[in-house]
């Protein structure tokens, strides 16, 4: 059986998820990462992880389509056996997502349902289906957003689902405590560079001006925090929301 610990990172082909996967690998973990459509990019991340001396697999996943989850976990089970010589993994990082900028008055039911499915319902049931494969003593890290603390016009549907994930995370921490599994939230602010964040010089200037550290965030600012939560040093953090914004909107 494999002695290496394994992290499953959703949305790992670009942006925040890519940096999380690489930081976890740098920390000595093997990685299963998912991608929705960017297979070439996902394969490149696998190659980077392998160059670090770790093992990695990229699997397709539409995190908003719950009907595919059983098939996905069949693939996870196969990968665990064939690539990692085990039947469990230790860390689940629910990162996959997208953004939406629409006022309450303009938000359509289809847009609302997309946010619901990918950011909350998908996270809830993907986690549920992962539980039999998650090793006792493991960790769950859910990615939320600064928009659950500070309100920004146009983010209502997105932020509402992220707020639900934060409540869900506290319940995970409570109910999985008997298994020694800790669950926490990382809540980034505006992150630029390869992700879904709308990017322009004007937006970057605006974000930098409201951030205490005086600049915008890059994916490299966030991945290490997720990796830290998967270390033994973070074992007593549980049910917590860690906001990673550089001091945005203080």
C-alpha cells in the first residue's frame, strides 16, 4: 500500500486550483486534480507535479452536474488503485467554481441555478460521495469568498452560495469529528491570474486601493494557505473560516 498522502483538488487545471495542487505537491503530497474542459492545461499541471517527484492524475469533472458524480468516483477509485496503490485519500479541496456578476434585479433563474449547483449543491454532494474514500484523520478544505463578509453589488447569487458552503463546513467539522476529520474554509478576495475573476487595470487599481497590503492577489498568494491546512501543524484548526485577502476592506 502507498505511504504517500493524497489530495483531491477540484478545478485544478488553472488559477487558484493549479497553485493549490502545486503547493500541495511541493509539500510532498500526491495529487488527483480535476478539470472541466481544459484537458491540455490539466495534463501540464500533472507534468509539473511529476517534475517535483510526486505522482498525479487529472480526471474530468463537471462539478455542477451531480448526475456524473458516481462515474467520477469510479474513476477516482481506479486511479487510487492503479496510480497510488491505495484505496483512500487524505485531503479533499473543493475549489472548482466560476463567477457571476449580475444585480439582483437582473439575475436569471438559470444563472441562480448554475451558482447553486457548482458552488453549493455540487460541493455538498461531491463531499458526501467522497466521505467513504476519505481517510479518518483527513481534512476537507472548502473555498469560499470575501464576498460573504463584505457585500459587492452584482455578487448576490455567488456570495449566497458561498455563505451556504461556510455553514456546511461547520456542520462537516461537527459531524466528522468522531472520524478525526477537520473541515475548514479558505475565503480569498479578488485574485487575478488565470482564474474566473474579471480582470482590467481599473479593477486591479480599485482592489489594490481597498487592500491593506496595497496590491491585488495572485494565485500564488492562496495555494500555500490551503497546503498549510493539510499539514500536521494545522491539525487543531477545525470549523474555521480563514479569510485570505491581504486585508481587503478592513
